[in-house]
C-alpha cells in the first residue's frame, strides 16, 4: 500500500471516530437537556454522592487487589439498584420511551466521563479508579431517578401510579455489599 493510501485510510478512520464522538456528545447533550427540563431533580444527587463516598471509603483499606474486589462488589450492588429503580419507574411512566432515551444518553455520558477521569491512571489503581467513578455516577443517577414522583409536574405516570403514595420503590438494604 502506498504512503498516500495509508494517509487517506488514517484520515477516514479519524473522521469516522470524530463522527462517533459527535453522536455521543449529542446524546450526552440530550441528557443535560433532560436535567434542565426538570425530568430529574439534581438536588437529590447529593444523597447519591454521600452513598458513593461511603462505598469508596468502605473499600479503601487493605491491598489494592482487596480494595478493587471490594469496590467491584459495591459497583455491582449499585448497578443492581439502578436497574431495579429504572425498571419500576419505566413500568409506572405513561411515556417510558422518554426515560429509555434519557437513560441511554446517561449511560453514554457515564462511560465517557469515567474514561475522561481515569486518563492518566494505570497499573493496579486502574480497576479501583474505574469502579470508583462508576459507583459515583451510578449512585447519583439512582438518587435522581428515585426522586421522580407522580406529583411532580411534567412527568406523566400511568393512572394506576398517578395518585400520591401509589408509586413506591422497595427500600434499599442498609448493609454494605461487601461481606
């Protein structure tokens, strides 16, 4: 292959990558618009931040391997709770496609944000750092979704869930995910 062909091939790959990044940035922008439109209440993200901080603190003692394994269990617990809250809310909403689109945009944002946060992290710290970021953002998202209630304006619930107190999430286990 000639040098000119290699340069053109490299340029096409870079252009394709930029297009993908633009699409991801657009999706992340939609997530930000969802926040501004009041679809979620960011004031409740402080609860998620406190829980994420506690989870990381619980796992910040011992060898790096033990700490990474501990935080992986915490990440799995956070992920399971997010899936539960998302599923219950999705069932209760009159227009669940809006939530689905917002959640997809949030996932794209989460992945890019965590990649950005650990750009200079390597070695044994990489797994811990990646899980710490995922726990942090996931706990914030859980708090945002848990704050969505039928009596809030702009978010339509199905009639069976529309009454005050008729939409409830199961309580969260107070015990940490770590053994």
